[in-house]
């Protein structure tokens, strides 16, 4: 019941601004300009626009200009406010900017919050546009009123938006226009899985000797068109046999290796078996080869993620993609109320809405499948995941399984490598699932089925988030990292999530697209914001693990250390990912509240520990330097952050927390105190 | 990660070892790696019955099977003492399923199956508990052990129905601190600045003659004389007149509490009552208005007129504004929690989980109470207006609201001791009928007066803790311990209905206070994230302290959560995998070690410098050493 929110000073009422004042203001308003990137052009603008604060009393808002460029929708307020700087800052996007590909649904309103009509891309535009409501793909809601704008401004900006936000051709995306050179600064631990040597590195990391690399998929004999050139298959299988077998699997998706243990068990993913005469026998022949790749010749365990012809539609299996999309739409509806009245109405039946979306059930099913797979792999049983085209739920469950087993995947570089391997190298169709146009000519659409949009990657991120909640010290990254990653999926300036398969990417690169991996976080965020991507508790647990490893004098090279997490898989153990889905709901964004307080507190404590370590070190070497006095003077006052920091809309925080306070602590710095870490054991 | 450790929670572990672990949460400390030393060597204790002071084994049944809903049937020995029901598995591998359940938790006991029952484990007894679980034991028909177990249980679990005393009157363990001194009514009123110009302390109720369910000491408007108080008492249900609960330190806006006025169908008025309410309003110079928050739904308030009760009409009470907070009565709440229990125990049906939460309405009731308290806080804090709170009798919903509003307004109540004071004051001294609502030692399990009103309030406190993780000095562990001992009958704290009864029964001399026990093991309950004002207790104020003075929670179901750690705690698959508090504790402990080491090293260093005849290094900041 926070309707009576403290009014922030810079929010003024413009509803009652008389038209006369408008004329005067227009002159000065023309001055504001959005920040443009190299290659970015303004294609539409409206002035004297009021951006209304969502879920507030109607007449609260800010005056400014609204621009549409070939990259983004940009609102530039007339007067800046210190609150603009409070939230996560992106070098490429301002606080009130949205990349065009992140625009989800656009509605025309009569200027008020209630009456609205959905605009369709390339559909009719009403003669008058008094207001716009934009629901972004990350569930942010933007509401603009053109009541004070010069005549026709609203309509023009709406036309520009509808024209550019839903391009028909892939090469109209801004990534092709962005001329800024890119100098990669990716860490060497990040495995991009683009070349055969990358896969070799992974095979060696996992110490799997019974598997071999084949590059046949890079030749004219390619059978798995949506995967990269490199595949890993049982050593005993000949390329010829693969090509033969591939005919019986959907999209040529024969089982391929993605992860394994030195002890012999491996994780494979494949597409569904086609209903042909010989398909059953070919499958068993191939599974026999898989069995022979196990040193103990243990038969593999097959998990049918979407059920199979034998089991039918058993409960607990993952839904068809259209059902997943429908589920997501209900979730979006629940998380994007546009009026305070709507917000409280949903509140009264919140759990019914949540239940009817079924989203958390799907999340729970994915985690349950991964737990099952992890249990078998931990028992040294090779596990094969099978699903439709083998590019959607296979990727989700395969990634989760590895996160549950392999501590390397829980580091930032390991996680990013995992996404590169499972989602990019093995060809998750991001274009189709995110609703982007497919690269190449648009004529194809007659033969190929219409692309199915579905938030499969979001489902994956949500599952990972659930794991980070159940095991708060096991992952090196924070929920802010996962949320930011989801935001970046819709930022089409980066090529990472822009293609359906590696081949499309290569073709585009041939046409002068600059590859710009999203993993180069320095391209977008300053150190202070990147510091929030790290989980402070992981620093401690990994330092402890390193100390223990030293103490037990384990040889470091024993392949991936198996450290299995056993998650609860019941839907009752799942929570709604509030930071990602509800962060724009201002009534919930209360100062000093929410789980982010843990992170702030942990970061602080870690920093003090680091300082104490430094002090101890300087004392123990009896350094006679009198300069000791400079360090650790007065600790700065604790920052006040509200629930959805760093995504808060800004509730007048007295001071934004500075980078030092939130600074990332390298686990290795904690190793200084290893004797102390040992002590409590 | 810790599935094995976590399954230990299955046994409520009321007394694994006498002092160290007497509540269901002790396996928390075991799973922490900080305390792993203690955790690992506990198995030799696990399973053995640990008797409390003056606890005696009254009945032993061998070859009994505990039908565990999670682990399946387990054979073992069932013992009944005058305090607990104890089950020890025979198989050493099943020892984590040891049960130790205080008999106070038992709500009813039933025989299952008869002499002709066929089938495995179909003949035995079922124990229904107040803490959201049922225990099923199977006996061998031929052993004839069921009868004696059943009869002993029946007698010892419901001593009051069998003319026996509660265990709390036998138990006399000594603790370093006497918890009966935690709450001193006068001291607490002094803390709030009473007496002052506007409010005075009165002992008019010293013999509990004006109101038998109120405490002996009240704070009332200074301008109201004792005669006025007596005439107001005549117009308020059960004599529960408006008295002070809390006063704002700067604005002097107050929260006062009472019962409904005896208006009746005819719309009776009392000039004295009207004048008295005016005096409460006048005691706050900042506002010319008073809000009367009636916790009930307006329909219920109107219906009460037929029973002689009702509500203040705004015509009669000038400058008062009446607000109904729409909180339902004890019967609705009891039914709601019953539905929740069905949902949580024994098995959770994933397909019904969310719809079940919705259908139970439990969270909606929590939201309603939180929203009501937020309205009170808003009036007192932001509008500097005094608020009078009542429901029908003023001991259920009223206590929930005033105690919650005070917790939001006053950081003192968010400290461990302050919280104990809050419960003693708003719940115990103002006569929440714990005996009636819980039914200690009473076999009438379907008594209509039973209701989880206090547990519901504790849930609201938990919601506040969840929303403001740094605002409380204590963690949810304290709340769960309080709920455990709300039923256990080991301590005298929650026995009887009123202060008067407690004085008459000499509870303070004949029983031990729960706060004695809790304060002797405070470390277990302290919140490592706490940034509140008490962190500068003895030492000078640290620059860290940034007291969140007023908490205004969001009363939205998007934020209000089901308290799984309480309601689903018997289900091993619903426990927290890796409690974040433990991780924080580790960090804080590491920092403390380093601080000590740094201090020691700095001392060494200085000593060495001194020996060498050098001047000691300049001490940089007051934080060093």
C-alpha cells in the first residue's frame, strides 16, 4: 500500500500545462538531442513529450523529447536529475533508451492509462496518436503522452517506431550499421567454441579419451546444418556411418558429445528420432557405439525431454514451444500492469495468475531433468538427452546438468563458455526464438515453417537463477549478471544472440558485420556496475576450496572436479525471479529492502577482510613504513539501495554507492588468510 | 549439497543434548562448516533420549513402527515422558529420523485400526500436532503395547484434562539470566518518556478489579482521573478501556488500544467515553483529529451491535475518523491455517501448490494485517496523528496490529531484547488468551476458541524480516524457537490467559521463562546482517550504523511469501539448501579473526619497536586496535 509514495521533486505535473505555454517551450525543446553511436541516425522525433511514471498517479511524469533512431527508442528529459545516474549505466544506452529489438508490444492510448489499442507492425496507424504504451521484452513498461506535443508529433514517432522496430530483413538490424571498430579483450579462459581447436581444448579439459573430433559438418557432406563445423562423436563411429544415421534424426541431429568425465560417462544431446522403418535399429546401433565409448561399456541412459512415442505425453515433460510461449505471455501480463489499479487487482489473485502461467512448472521440470541427468552422470552412466530438433530444451537441460556437476561452469568464464558451446556452437535458433527476421532472403518462408518464437533462453536463465538461490555460494556470478544478460539478449548491437546457427554468422561476417561478443562487458559497463556481476560469497567458498585442495595436496590435474549440487526440483521450491520480472514495478522498489542487501553487506565485509589482510601482511613483514596511516581511514557510510538495485528507477538515494564499496574481490586475495580460513574447520 | 544433514530436521530434536539443542533448528548449526566440529560428533547423541531436568520416562513401547511420510516405515522404540514423545529407530542408519516431540505440541491422539485390521502398519495410533504435522505409529497387535502407549500419551499430553499439572511446573533448569526480569512495565513506559505532561502511569488496576484481562499498570491521559477511567470501563467490552501502547518520541502521536464500545442496537452513548477519547486526541498537540482503526470488516462490526457491542459513531465522537481494516476473525484464521497444513503436509502436490496457496487465503490474511499496520504507521509517522486500535475484545487482532505497528515504528523492538519486551507487553500483559487459543494440556482439540492468532503475527514479523534483511537484530530462527515453545509447555511464558492468572498461579516463581533460555544462547539468534542502532550499544557509534527508523513494508502478494521454513519444515525436500545466514556468519567470523590477529600483530609490532628503542608507529585510526 505504497500509493502515497514520497514525491520526488523533479516529477512535475504536466497534465495541466496550458497549450499556450507549449508554444514557448517548443523553442527550447528542439535543443535536446539523443546521444548517437557511430552509424546511428535519427528517423523520427516528437517533442514536448511527457514520459509518465508507470504505476503512479496519472499526472506524474517528466517532460522531454522522444526519438526513434535506427538503433533505439530514446527519451531525452528536458532537465536531468541526479536519479538518472542511480541505476545501472550502459555506455551504449541511456537510462531511458531501449534498443529497437527490445520493443515488444506497442499500444496506442488516448493519453490516459486505461483505453488502449494494440499496434501491429506494418498495420494501420490511427489518425491521431495521443499516447503510446510500450511493453519491452524485458518487461519494462514505457508510457508516453503527446497531449502537449505539436500536432502530429505522436503519430510520426509511432510510425517511425513501428517501421524500424520490426524489420523484415536481418541485414536491416543495426549491428550491420554500427561502424565503431571492436578490439577484443576477452579473457583466455573464455572458450568460444568456434574452431576445432576450441573443442579439442574442451575434450582435453574433460579428459575424455574415447571420443573424437570430426569436421565433416564443415564440408559439403554436412548433415547437421544448424550446428557448427566441429562435432564430437564416439571414436568408433565413422563419418560415413554418421551421415547415414543422420537421415533418421530430426534436423540430422545425431547424438553428439558435449561434456564428459575422465571416468568414462559422457553427456550427449540429440534430436528426436524420425518415424521411419529403420530408425529404431539405427538408433540402437548408434547407442551401441556410444556404449562402446564408455570404458566400462555401461549402456547409456536416454532422457526424452518432450516425451517419446512410447511414453506419450507423460506428465513432467517439457511443453511444445508454442505452449512455452503462451506461458511466457501470461507471465509478462502478470509482471507488466500499466495502472496502479491493475497492479492491485492482480495482487488479489496473484497466485492464480502465477499458477495459470505454468511458468514455474516448466522451470521445475527443466531442473528435475537436469538433476536426473546429473545423478546418472555422477554414477558414471552416459546420458543422452533427446528432444525435437535438439536445439532448445536439450540446450537448457544440458547446460543445467553441467552446472550441477562441473564447478568450472559456475565461474563467469566457465558459464560464458558453456553458453558458447551449448547455445551458439550447437545452433540454438536465436533469430527465430527472439522473433528477429532470418538472415538471407525472405522468399524461403514459403517452404520452411513459420518461425516459432519462444523464450527458451530466458527459461534457462531462470533455471540458473533458481540454482543460485538454492546454492548462494556455489556460483561466481550474481543475479544481477543473469538479469543483465537477459537484457543484452535484446541488444542487437552484439552478434552473440543474433543468429540461428554458426553458418549464418559466418555469412554475415563475410558481409562486413563486425563480430562483437556480448561477453566483453567493458563495452557496456563501467567497473562499478560490473562489480555487481560477481557473487561475493563465491569468493569465500572458492578460496576455501583452494585451501582445502592445497591441504589435501590434490594434484590439480584430475580433470573436472565433480562437485554435484542436488537441487530441490519441486515447483514448491521454485520462486519467481523478482529482480528480472518485477524490477520495473515501482511500488515494490522500497529502500533498504530485498535480497540485494545481502550482496551489499557481503561485499563490504569482504572489502574489510581484504584490508585487514593487507594490514596483517604489512605488519608481519615488519615494514617500518609510517604510511600505514593512509589506509582504512573512515569507512564510507553504507549506501542506501532499494529492492531492485541496480535496476531501480531511482527513489532519491542520497548517494549512489561507489565502485570501491561494491568492488569485486578476487578470491586469490583472500588466500592470504588461508591459515585463518583453515582455522574454523 | 547438504541433503544428508538437512534430513536431520525430520526429528524435531527437542532435546538432542540438554542445553545445546532444544529446538527444531539445531541442525542448522550442524550444517554450517563453522560449527562442523560439533556437527560431526553429534551422532552418538542422536537417537538417545536426553531428559530435561525433572523429566521422567513414563512408558516404553518396543517394536513400534514410525510410519514416516518421507522415509517410509521405521522400526524402533517409542518412549513417553512427562515432557516429550520420543522415538528411537533401531537401525543406526535411520537415526536421523529420531523423533523428540514435546507433548504440548499434541493436539489430538487417535487409534488407527482395530483387532481385525489386516495389512502392514494398519494398527496403531496417530498423533495430530499443532505444529503442522501428524505422526503415525504402528503397533503389533499381538504385543498389546498400543493400549498403554495410547493411555499414557492421552494422560500426559493433556494433563489439564486429567487433573495433572503442566510440565512447566516441574521443570526448573537454572539459566544465568532470569528472563522474568526482561519486561518491567514501568521501565518500558519510562523508556517512552511516560510520565510526561500528557500521560501518566496509573495503578488503578493493581488488583485487576477494573479490568481482569489488563495489566496492573496502565498509561492514560494525564487529564483523565480515576473516576473517569472507571466510567469508561463500564462502556467498553470487558472493561478494556483505551490505554497507551506506544508514543512517538518527537511528535507525541500515540497508539492506544481497547475493546469495542458497548453501543448495542439502540446506539447507546457514553459522555465519559467520548470525553476520554477527546483527551487522548488532546494529548497530541500536533493533530486535531484521531483515527479509530477498527480491525474488523465493517459487516462484522455491525453484526456485533446485536450482541451489545459495535463501533464508535462519528457523530458521537467529534474529530474522530473511523476506519475498518477488514481483518477476519479467529475462526476464519483457524480454517485458513488448516487448509495450509493440508497443502504442506505430508506430501506437497506440485500441481495444486499455487492454487492451494491461493485457496487457503493465508497470505491474503497476512497481507491484510500488514496493510492495516502500515496504515497505522502512516497516520502516526507521516501525519503525526494519534490512532486508537480495537477489534471486538481487543486481545487478538488488536494485539496483532499494535505490536506490528510498534515493530515498524520503533527500532528498539527489533532488537532481541526489545522483541521479548514487545511480546511481554502487547501480547502477554494485555491479555491475549494464550491458554484458550493454544489449549495447553487440554484435550478439547476442536474447541472453537483455538486459533493461530499469535503464529499469524509471528508470520507477519517474518515478512518484515524478509523485506528488510538488515533491520532486525535476530533471525527467523528466534521466531521459530518462539513458535516451538509457544506449544511446548516447557516454559511458563505462554501459559494462562491473563497477567492476573499468571500472578495468581505464581508463574514467575514456579516456572522458567522462555527468555531465560533464549538469552542464554543469544548467539544462535543474532542476525549477522544487522545494521541497526544497537550495534553501537556500548562502543561509540560506528560510522556503519544507519538505523532504518521506520519500516514501511510492501503489502503486496508479490512480496509476501509463504514461510516455508516454518510451515513446510517437516518436509526434507523443502528445507533451505544452504542458508545464506550461515555464509554471512562465516564472513563475519573471518573478519573478527582477522581483526583479532591484526590487533595482536600490531601489539607485537609495537612491543618490538619499543624494545628496539624506537617510537611506536603512529596509530592510524581508532579502528586499529
